[in-house]
C-alpha cells in the first residue's frame, strides 16, 4: 500500500512537469473534440490520433493517449445525450435517458451529471488502479506461459461469445481477426504466413489500420448507406447548464454505485463496459424514488451508467498495464500505442520503466481533473462541433483516416488494406456482426500463439502442461463454461418460449 | 433477437457469408500445407496456428449455414447503394492518385469531395476546393510541425 503511494508520488513528479502537463492538456482537448463527433467512440478517437504521436517521446505521448482516452469518453457521452447516436455500445444506456432529458429541455443537467459522475468514477477507479495494480503485478510475475495462454483464451471467449446477441457472429468476427493475426513472419520460426508474396504483408497487419478501417471507413459507409432512412437530429441545449440541489441529491448515490459496478467488472479479463452500464441502469431503475420518470429522462439513469462506463474504462487499464492483456477495442489500440515505441505492458514494464507506468497513472488523475474543469465551460464549443454538416464531417474523418494510415506506413498497399477493412466493417455492421472481437483477435492471437508454443517447448511437447497449473486449468474451465453457457441459456429460453 | 423470431425466412446472404468463410478457411489451410514440416525441436511449428484458425473458420461456416437454414440470419434494412459506391469511388481515386505520384493534397481533395457527394452534397466543385484547403492544412501541419512524411506530388514539392 505504502509502495503504491510512494510510486504514485514519483509518477506525479513526472506528470506534473510543464511539458507533460501540456501533453495531457492537448490530449484531453483533442480527445474530447474528436470524441464529440457522432459515431466516433474512444477506440476510434485513439486510433485516429495515434499517428499524431509517432515522433514524440514515449512518456509524453502515452500521457497524451491517456488524455485522449478519457477525453474521448467524455466527448462520447455528450453525443449520446444531444444526438441519439452513441459512439459505442457502452454509451447506449446513457443515450436512453440522456437523450430524453435533452428533449425535455434538461440537456444541461444531463451533461453536468455525466461529467461530474465521470469525474467521480474516474477518480475512484484510478485510485483503485494505483492501489491494486502493484498487487496484481506481484501475482502476474509468477504466471507461466500456460497461465497466460489460458488467460487469453478466457479473453477470446468472453469478448466474442458473451457479449452481443449471437456467439456465432462474435466468434466469426474473432476468427477473422485471428486469421489476420497470422499474416506476416512468424516470430519463432521465421516462416512467412498468408503473405501471398506481397512484401508489405511480411510485417503483418497493423492494428491501427484495421481499427481505423473498421471503425472510421466502415462507419462512414454504413451511415451513408442508411442516411435516407434514419436522419439524425441534434437537441439544442436549453435552459441552465447547472444541476439543481435536487439533481445533486439524486445523482451522487448512482455515481458511487455505478463506480462500484464498473471498476471490478472492467478489471476482469472479460472486460467490456456493456454489462456494468446495463446493470447500473437496472439497479437505478429499481432503487429510484421517481420510477415514473424512467424512460422519460430520469437523471439517475444518466448518472449511474455514465459512472459505470468510466469506471470500467479505468478498470480495463488494469489487465492492460499489469498483464499486457487488452480486453476491449480501445485497450487493444492503446496496446498498439505502447508497441509503436517497442514497449510491452506487463509486470516487466512496472519494474523496468516505473517512471513511465506511474507517470501514466498519475496523468490519468490529471486528465480527469482537466476534463471536469474544461468541459462544462466549453460545452458550447463542443456543441458547435456537432453542427458541422454530416457530409463534411465524414469526408473530414476519411481524410484523417487516410492521412494517419499513409503517415504510419507510406505505401499504397496500406491504403488498399484500409479500404478493404472499411468495406469489411461496413458489411459487418450491415449484417450485425460485432467489430471489437476482430481487433482483439488480431492483437491477442499472435500473443496467445507465442505463449502456447513457449508452454509446449518448456514441457517438451506434452500438452498436459497446459492444464497442470491450477490457475490455467481453472481459467480454461471458465472459458469453456462461458462458451457453452450462452448456448445453454438460449436453449432454455427457446424451451420456455415453446411452452408458452 | 425479436427481429429473428418475427420473420423466420431464409436470407440468401447467409449462404454467401458461409461460402466466404469456407473460402477463407481454404486459403489458410492451403497456406499451412505450403509451409511443409518446419522442424521444431519441441512443441509445435508455425503451421499449427494456421490449422487451428482454418478449422475454426470451417466450423463457423458450417454454423452459419445451419443458422441460415433455420432462418436466424436477419434480413438487413434497405441501403442506399449509390451513396456507398460514390464513397468507395472516392477512396479508390485517392489510392490511385497517391500510387501514381499525384501527391497528398489532390488525393485528399478527391477523397473529401466524393465522400461529401456520397453523403448527399451536390456542390462537388466547392467540396473539392474545401478538400484542397484541408489537405494543404493537414500536409503543412503534419510535415512541418510533427515531422511526419506524407506522399509528395508536384504541388507538395513547392513547399
């Protein structure tokens, strides 16, 4: 415990340097600005802004990422409230009550409760991260390759099969990601896989190209394809921005409950913010003294889920930093951000670059504080961003997507891949396939393979080594259960439906 | 889910998706065969993962086929094909311009103009103009301030 405090104090001494503060400020500003744009969640915000940081020093630009990440989350909730287009599934619940509040002329308090709630949740969850991360690192340092492999299998299954309404579609998305992960030179043997003689493919598929293609280009095509059928409207912010005494009274408990749900669930290798936000909404609906307002714009329904969303975002940083395990699309892209500097998150990074890890954690506190100070006064500016006509907005997004791709890898082949992934993203959205499992598959697939092969090399090829460690065996059992359970539940519910 | 229960018709697209997955599985398997037996003193070689992925994709193709026959694949909403094609044309024009050495700014102008058109704008000349200005700002900002290299053409070499 004391170690954490000491390490964190050192982290602050890094993060409070004037240049680092400037990086954090730029990150927060850019993150919010891009996150506010409709249809762009934090994952895409980070992916689009990744190339901007290529030539900067690692600590500074990771601090900037932290700002972009937290800023993207704030920006995303603004969009969910003012237009009914959540940038990602986790903000969907916020849109539910938030957009109703905005329509009823209470957009200001809705934005305020989500901003303050995000601040409270971010603060508590980041404290949790600072306290528990060293503890998890202690445990993680004893993990063998078999344990890591099992952990990754759990992540695969939970990311693709548990969320979304069809395990089949989630797994399809995952396996296409795994296939893309095969492309390139195998690190252990030097064997080229799936390169079809194209030299640009030897280095493998870039995570950022995949993410930007799927999210930015795919989203643009999808929105264009249904523009005639589902037009969007922006709710103007009317009336006071500030929360009344009553609003505060109704918000503070949901904030805390949302945080208590979001952080632990976000920290699990299962990841994802959908479950905690949904649980928080259900709980607030049950506990509220104003049940009649739910569905018409209840402030608790914004405060709770929004806090849960932010807390779980900080929670996903836990497996990412301590185990190097990304459990959401955003975390996968953050990992790519680390990797562009040759840094690999995990127990070793805590030992080798404590300044960087703790500087990053400290900067999360700073970014969080900057956001709550900046965002409410600047809300008018952010709303004006929403008024950019849609054609120019998406045209601009595509220009940035192409620019980022070509700057990262100056070859037309990379742009062709961007286009192909864009079309793939469009088709997947159209036929209701989830996208995050593919990004996670691309980044985790090769890592899982390496761990598997290491485990088998240590055991001289004996596959029993994979279940000899009790932890690995338990994790694999959980993965198997998570894979089968939804099928069983589905079978049960169908059975019930037949009875009726 | 409810959508699926309401109309239990067989959506032909399910067959296309299943076939696509099968083709991918075949590609991966063919690639794995080509690797031959790379000797590995213990454990498994580089083809094992390929085989696992190929098998997975094959199973998913079968699963998709079954769920299509059960009518579980939803029929999507109508979509505006012209809009999608216009944007794809914009992306293709951008890639072609860069490949031909036309430079970053004209490529971005084409991408911007055609995407805006795909989203329903009719003033193509104006939008191309905006694209040129945006491309110029991005080019100067990123090459001069952040020292990134972006593709050069006749226009970019002036700076």
